[in-house]
């Protein structure tokens, strides 16, 4: 990332906008009481969705998975009524300055005590920081970080930091800056279509992407207990063993769940499109695009078959094509 000296349309220059944004640091963002007590059904649904079979999350002495910390504070479709005027004003300031797109970038959690069924959750958050203006591959804007302190029965239970980027999409910025260009005769020339984001390849998942390059979908298998796992991880979720080999997926699966992406628009994608959580015949689940069927005809339980799609000259990805009555 790099700093930028240009301003978005409206709302003053970047120095003026940043100075106004900094005035909100330290002010309250949202607070309230969890809509539900920590409870066994939500814990079970979470574990089933994540494929987490840790015995600590079931039975008479069950605790909630620590990573559910934020789930107990979420307001659902009806939202929370406790959002502060300061946070609303901060977002409105960014909107008025032209930074109307938003994407969640990352979160950090700290766990202070386990949560158990029956715990009543309360929380409050503050606007912890606002970055200087940054230019990313998505576009140019500001990172806003909130820190939420979560309590159970009045006792500190954990901290959740959540970071968003409010930005002007790169394609829109190029249009404003005249980056589309023109021919010698003055005719406008469309800017090249942005490339899809590249997958993050590291030492833990490099073998998976090597398999994709050979049109093989590889699943890790623990050498101690035989548990299959996906996505790729350094160690086994079931027994902790660090030794593993791979098995090749047969390529058959079903749609376990899915979402249809409409917003926010990203320059390299053409919404609406379906993103599925596919359960493979081997029992593991993976996220990928569902193709070969209109997005509004994707259904849970739909059979799909693996294929590899050439996205551009550098990138090929595993996708799942609907089969039978739903697709090709």
C-alpha cells in the first residue's frame, strides 16, 4: 500500500478529510446486550458449518468455540439500536467525500475467559483508529478500526478488533482521473479489465495450488488418525499431528450452502453470481463458484462436479458445475 495525494470528489482534500476523521478516534461506536444468551443450538450450528468436532464444544460442560466471540454480539437483520452518532457521522463523512464502497479487511480477537451456555453477553466498542489515506488494489480510501470489549456476566471475556476499508473503487478512480486514455483521433479507449485477485500462496497451502496447476484437487489427510481436512492447515484439527499426505478428490459434490453476491461491486467480477460451500464426496467442504446454472437457480443439495476454469493467462481456479436438471 502507499499513500496518495489526490482527493476523491467532494468533501475537501485528503488532508482536510483526514483531520476531520481523526477527531472521531476514541469516541464510542456501538454498544448493547447480546440478543441471545450463549446457547447450545448456536454452538452446534457453528460447529457443523465449520466442520469442527472438538469435544469441548458439546456435552454437559460445553464451552463455545472462542472464535464465536463476535457472533454473540451481532444484531442480525434487525440490527442493533446502539450505534453511536459519532460512528454514523464518521461513515457519512467518508460517503460525502466520495468513499462510498466498503469492504471488511480483517479482525483480531483476544480471549480472556471461555463462554458457556447461559452467559449473558454485553459489549461496547470505540473507534480505535483511522488510517491515513491509502491506495490498495481495490481502490483508494481509509481504514477504520473499531475495538469491541465483550463481557459475560459483567466479567471481561474478550476483545474483538474489526477493520473496514471505505474506498473509491480503482476503476471509478481511473475514470475520474482520465486513465481510460484516448486514441490519436480523440476516441476514448476503455481501460483493460482488472484481473481477479490472486490467491495467497504460502508454505502451508503451496501443495494445494501445485495440484490445481495439474488439474488435481488435493485434500490433506492426517497420517496419525486419517482425518481429511480442507482448507490446508499445518496440523490436524482432530489430533494435532503435523504429519500428513494427500488424497485426490473424485470431483463429485453437492451444494451445502451458498450466497448470491450483488454488492459491493468489484471491478474484476460481474455480479450477481453464486458462491457455494460445496461438500465433496470425501466429506470435506470448500468454497468456490457454482457455474453452469443461473445464479437464482442454485439450490442447497444440488449436485455439482469439479472443473478447472481459466480466469486469465496466469490464473486457473477450481469451480463446480451444476449437473443434472439444474445444469449442464
